């Protein structure tokens, strides 16, 4: 009571809702970034397992089984790293 706002109550509510929407958008962006980072780390880890395993004589099908990737994807990774033609 007794407080006056330079803008009407409707504008104040809209401004608060906008700020809440921005905050929510930032939070979702952060979550998405974390998920992508985790996914990228998982891919890099699997790639390293494939390369180390292959260099130590493990079969491509075993590497596929260990990493949960298909034989085709394992072979593609090996090709990308010069281990297959």
C-alpha cells in the first residue's frame, strides 16, 4: 500500500514473466550444454578404448561389444584414425 510503480501492474507482471522466461531459457541451455559435454566425453572415451584395444590386438567385433557400438561404427573410428583403409 502506498507504493507507486513507474509502470502499470500489467507491465510489471509482463516484465517479471519475461525475466522468469529468460531464467528458464538459460537453465535449459546449461542443461543441454552439460548433456552435450557428457555425450562428447563418452564418445571420446569409447574412441580411446577402441584405439587402445585395437593396438593391443583386440578384434573389431569384441571392441564393438565392449563399447556398445556397431562393428561398422568401430571400423569407421579406426579408419578415421588411420588404423584401417
